[in-house]
C-alpha cells in the first residue's frame, strides 16, 4: 500500500504486511495479485513471482491516467515480471 495509507501509529490506519505470502489460491491456480501501483514497483512483482504463481492478476483503476503513459508502464512491468517468472521456473 502507498505509505500515505500506512499509518502504523493510528488505530484506523491500514496495516502493512511486508513479508507475508503474496500468492493466493484461486480456482485451482496460484495467483499473484498486483493492485494498481504495485504493478510499477519492482519489490511486489519480484516478491510475488518468487512464490511461483501460475497466473498474475493485475488490477488497476487508471481512469485518472487516461491518455498518459501510466497504464502502458504498468502493463509492461507486469508483462516483464510474467516473462521473468516463466523463464526462471
């Protein structure tokens, strides 16, 4: 989560689980789920593919970035991670 949402000193802040398993079981597949900004950051992608997912689910709400390069950057980062994952394992 963005650090602006993670407020460890506040009781109503979001909790960060930096090192928990990023892969979940979905319909018999091991799915790495990357939400919005996580698709453009190396750590979530590498940490997810290290757990050997069989699919990568990339969710983003990029209406605010329509017409910019941001959606393409996110897509290319996810595709690069998927390609690395496929070659690595």
